[in-house]
């Protein structure tokens, strides 16, 4: 790749770049996970209304 890390500035630039890549990956993963959870709930009504109705008369 290169000659390596010789100064603190080189180290900071390398770790900052890696951090930004990890943040973008985490945000993309969170968005896909949120969409996965939201799509699962589209088939259901809220507050357990998807359960079979039980009438007690």
C-alpha cells in the first residue's frame, strides 16, 4: 500500500478514514434493518389486532 504510518498525522488520517467507512456501513445496516422490521409489521394491525378474535358473550 504505502510506506506505512510514520507520523501521528498519518495515523489520525488513516483511522479517521476507517471510522467514516464504518459509520456509513453502520447507517446503511440500520436503515435496512429498520425497513426489515417495518415490512414485517405492515401485515399486522397494532396492539395485537392480528390475533384471532375471541368473543365472550
